[in-house]
C-alpha cells in the first residue's frame, strides 16, 4: 500500500498509524483485522496524535516547512492539530507559516516562539515594484503607474488584476524594452473596483468563463473528473478552456489529467466567477453537482455528506438536502467532531423549517434535534439553555408522532439537563417515566438508564436508601461489552458513571470503604476504556469522594490529574469542578501565607461552575467556601456564604448536604463572641442530627454527633455526650482509618 510505503521510513507503529490515516483519507483497508476497535473520541484523539507523530518524525530527519493558509476558515479539528503542533514547535526543526485575516482569533497567546506579522497594504514603491514584475520587467508610463497606485489602495490582488487589465486593453505598446501609451488613459474603460476588474477579466476569457463558473460552483478546489462530469464538456474542449484559465493565472493545477485537481488562485476570484451566474443557472449547477456526486462519486457522498447537502441547499432542493445534513451531523458526532456537528445540524434545521409542516418533516426534525442535543451537551455543557431547548422540543415531537424509541434518548437528555442545573425533583420524574417505558418494552438498556437516573436524582434529594437500591440495580444490569455503546448517550461510559456517582451515595450512607472501592473501580474502568470524558468524570467524582473523606492530599492528586485532562480536551464543566476541589485541597493543607491563593482558586472554580449554568451541588460548594472562611477566622463571611447555601438548597431541592449546612452554621456561631449567637450553636447541631437521621446519612450523623458531643463536653455534660456518640460510632463496620471515625474514637476516649 502506498500509505505504508510512505510511512515506513519514519519508524512509526504502522499497525495503528496506517488504519487511522486510512480511515481519515477514506482508503479502504483490505484486511478486516487491521481495523481498530476504538470509540469515535479515541479514534479522533489517536488520529491527531498520529499526524503529530508524523510531523515529529519528519522534523527529526530534516527541517520541515509547514504552510497553512486562510486560518479564518479553519475547522475545529484542524485548529486542534495546530494547537498540538504549536505546543511542540520549540523543540522541533519546524517552521510554520500561518496566514489569516485580522478577524481570526486564536488562543496561542504571546509565546516567545510565535512571531505575529501584520501585512499592511503595500506602499507606493512596493506597488511600483509589483507592477513592474507583472509587466515582465518592462517599465510602464509614470501616468499608468500612478493610476494603479491610487486606484488599488495597496491591495496586492487588485494591483495584479488592474495591471493585467491595462496591459490587455490595447492602450499600451512595447517600444525598446518599455511600454508607451497609444492614447489618453481615460479613453479605455478601466475597472474601478477589484470586483469589476475580476469580472472584466472573466469576460475577456470568452467560453472559458463558463468553465470557471462551473469550477466556482464546485468550490475553491475541485477535481478534473468531477468538473468533466458536471460540465459535460468534451475532453479536448475542457482541457483547452482549463488551459486558458491556467494561462491567465486564475487557476493552479496539481497533478496530471485526468487525476488533476484545480485550485482558484484566490477566494475572491472564485467568488467573482460564482456571482456572475444568474440565480436560476446557479441553482441548476448546484443541483447537477449534487446529482453527479451521488450517482458517480458515491465514496464522496459517503465521506462528505455535507458537500451534497450544501449543493442541494443552494439548488433550493431543500427536501433532498435534509437527509444529507442529518447524515453530516451524525458523521461528525461519530468522529467526536461536535463543533462541526452542531454547524451541520443547525443548518439542516434551518433548511427544514422552509418545508411544509408534515409528519415527514416532524420525523426529520426529531432526528436532527436529538443529534443536536448530543453535540450541544458536549460543546456547551449539559446545563446550557440550548441543550434544554433541543431536548424539550424533541420531547414535544415524540409526543406528536408517537415515537417511543426516540423517547429514550430524549428522557436521558432532559434528565441530565435538569439534574446538572440542580433540579432533582424534575430529574426524578423523568427517571420514573423511563422506568415505566422500560417495563412496557422490557428493554435492558432502558432499565439501566432508568435506574441510573433514579439513583442520581434520589441521591440529590437525600433519599439515600432508595438511591442505593437503584445503584445496585444499575451494577447488576451493566455489561461492558453490551452497554459501552451507550457512552454516546450518557456522555461517559455508563459503568464508569454509575460507579463514580454511587460512591458518593455509599459514603453518605456510612460505607466509606465500599465508596472508595466503587470509586477505584470507576477509575480503573475509565482507564481501560481510554475514553477521555469518562476519565475526567471518574477523577472529578474521586476527588469529591476524597473531600468527603477529608483527604486533601488525595483530593489534590485527583483534581490536578483531572485539570490536565480537561484542559487538553476542552471539558469546561469538569475543569471548573476540578479547579474548585484543588482550591479546597490547598486551603486544607496551606500555610497562612499561601491560603489566600488557595482561596482564590476555590472561588474561581466555583465562579466557573456557575458560569456553565450548573446548579448541581451549589449548596455543597457554598458550604465549602463557608467552612474555608471559618477556618481563616472570618465567621461573618462564612455565615453569609451559608445563608446563600441554604437559599440554594431551597431553590434546587438538593437535600443531601442539608445536615452539614446546619452543623457548619453551628460551628460558625460557636466562634462568635456574642452569647446570643453562641446559644444557636446547640440548636443547629440538633437540627443537623435530626436531618441526618431522617436521611439515614450515617456519615453526616457522625459529624453532627461529634460537634454536639464536643459542645456538651465543654459544658460538662460528658455522660450525655458519650451516650449520644457511642451508638452512632458503633453502627459503623468499616472506614476506621478515615479522619471522621478516628476523631470520633479520640473523642470517646477523651
């Protein structure tokens, strides 16, 4: 295979590199055994890594020059590759030249190995030099040069075009190695704008203009084979007309006919040729291009459905365009190219809305909305309003057409939207709807998702015993081989997600060791699956569990690993979560001097989380801030943060941390000097104890009992304190190495 031969000198692992690049280039692999068993996200990441490895290998052999033009039109995946290359560039023999319009915005910053060059319009002497070069080194009259300088305003393409227009006008004659005017300059109609100049040049090409128009319809770059198929010109005629376009330097040719491809010298030339078509002719050209591509170039239709969709859309054949926009969106999702997917699906919806309201249109809209919800949840985050709008509309469409199969992903999308926004009661209702649907259809995947949804919602509501029942059902149903495909619905592998989430429920119920075991299982499974989003999720949930267990060093370890991964992958929500938890870990370990920086990171992570639209765990996060303020002696600030935490709990109905809010409030009141506030300490501890018992949250009950026990000990009520704490401590059968149980033991001994 040519691909293998090209890669062989680079000493790369061909067993993985060749299949990745073959898939990217749509090259069929003869041996099915060479196909890689990868998720779309894995394939996308490994393909980027493979391309990076090729550049690295080439740069080790000899210096490499890489030129990328027109970055203002770059797609997100190519931009991600450029990010990787720019990070590596200082250590390589690599010289990159990147061109773009001033409107292009990048995230590379002012790095020492990047040198931005602003190309301003050409100065008068530079214009004169360019005019002389276009004229073949022969001097033009000063009057002509002055006219070109003033008319073109230093725009290079316009300078070139206007010079050629004057040379071809017959106004000049050659004499002794220079040009002379044969009459007044005003005697000839000279284009006054670049568009006029380009149009005039196209008009002077006669019949070759038609080929330029066909090519412009196909795109900035097109193949000879496709041009011949759509234009239906005889081979000799087509090659003659293309030759004229090449001679006029409107096109560049790569390769030899019939395998040649052509590129318009400048996007403005393509635009001028395209705009010169009548609207009806333009639509006919697009329609023919779409038909030829689907009938004669099926591999292009398969790998680039967005191209067919574009041609049918521009041809005003909207009904035919819809399936291709849908296919293009799905194709992008399968490659984890979600930004591109959102663009294709949104375009498809815009086109769809021009069609009459029929059952067929409703079915197409449902499919587009579902796919859009999937990609928006990745690019915007689950709590984004756009995600809720996509799934709410999809739910309405399901009810309208009576589709139950699509109702499964719709309910899941809505559940995640409401759960992450901190609306667990709505999330619970959605879980119950899916459980009913699962019982009606006896579909294992529906049961798995329904038990997951109920386990998560009930944990948020503080119904821990019921939540654990659903988590156990989830574990019993999960099969890695059967259910990993649900990753594209869950966002993360359902097994990883369930294990990670359930670890929190287990800790709250009073099973610290079982919680740690489930968390480790989630981390191990995510690592084995090599799925970045699952890995980020597992690490963030593990960091949160270690915070519950009061293990700041381990919180920092998991949070930093998550931050690195999230920064690489662009997982905004989990990056904010990890940043917050790292901030907490640093406050718990830091000296007074470093505490300010740690608090700043804690606050920044919280602000970033709120910016995503997330409401989940808001009361818990505010309690962490309040606790950190209390440890720094800022009791009043802590009480204000707790007031906000209580308000968030009432707004969201998230109750699982309610006992800790009361206990923390009691601790902060106990720090106050006023007797009245100190009297509220015991009432808050008692309320914390009552809430924890009602939720059967034994870990929080132990904390509340310890706080109240210490207070009673100070008041001389040692027997009451011991009577309170002994049965709570004795309930535990595990976790005796955790900080809470060790402190409880020490308090009992005291």
